[in-house]
C-alpha cells in the first residue's frame, strides 16, 4: 500500500507527533447550534468519517474530494502560535455516523497556505487530496489527512456551531486491539479519565 510524505521542510516528525497528541485534551464546548440528527447519513456532502473509513488507511486515499464538512476543533496552522504546530487544523463530524470503527475526526494539512478558521466553525472544504502521512517511514502506521497544501476553498457554514464533546479514551491492553482502538479515534478530541505519567 502506497505511503506518502510531505516535503515541507519545517514539518518535523517530533513536532507533528507532539501536536497530534494535543488532540488528547478536553476542549471547552463552544455555544451554538447542535445537529438535529446525531447519527446522520449525508448524501449532499462528504463527512469526515467517510474520508477516514473503517481501516487503517482511507478508502479515498489518492482521491480529490469536495464538500468535506466538519466542525473546527483546533487550529494549529503555521504562525498561529503554540509549540511547533503541525501546519494544519482539526475538524470533527457535526453529524457522526455512530460507528465505533470509524473516526469522526480529520486533520487538514495546509502547510504554508494557512486559511482563516477558528474552533467552533462548521466549514466545508473543496478540492482536498486524501493522503496517508507516514512521517518519512518512521511511524508504524500512517495518519489519514486531507491535504490542502495547494489551497482549498473554505466556506463557513456556521460561525458558532457546537464543538463535539470529547469521547472517553480507554484503550485495551492488547497491542493489536489498542491500535485498532486508536485508529477509530484518530484526530478526534478525547478525554482520559485515569492517566498515568511516566518519565525516562
């Protein structure tokens, strides 16, 4: 299965991994309008979970997709502040499919072409390419993302939408089961109720 990495010189593996870890935070909900149907099957747009798919790699890998909708949960684009941002932003489905095997989250890579987004905005993206980022072969699994490095028109559908609630993260101890569990929550906001810190 083909893997693809970016050639952006400022995107270090360590920085990207650290920024992805920031999604393991409880983000305060943004007041706004919630979806009427919590488990919808849209036909007029591409949901984030359709890009993610049920497997480790996207069923849409290598394709250009339009009308990808999601609620912005975190802005980590270049020049937006924070330690070594991964040059993109995270979105999560405003109408989840309620399937435990698919992630509702998606990372949108913008590189050196940042777009004006803020957490709590429901946005639609056009012309993004679905890629599997492999951190130059240093990761055991790829990271599904929507690449907008060449620019993607972004339309704000709702400037004050409710940010999806974080899901509780409690991975099983079995390594294979844990990997599948993590994959199903890729790029999503999660909450860790009983965390253990360890040092070298």
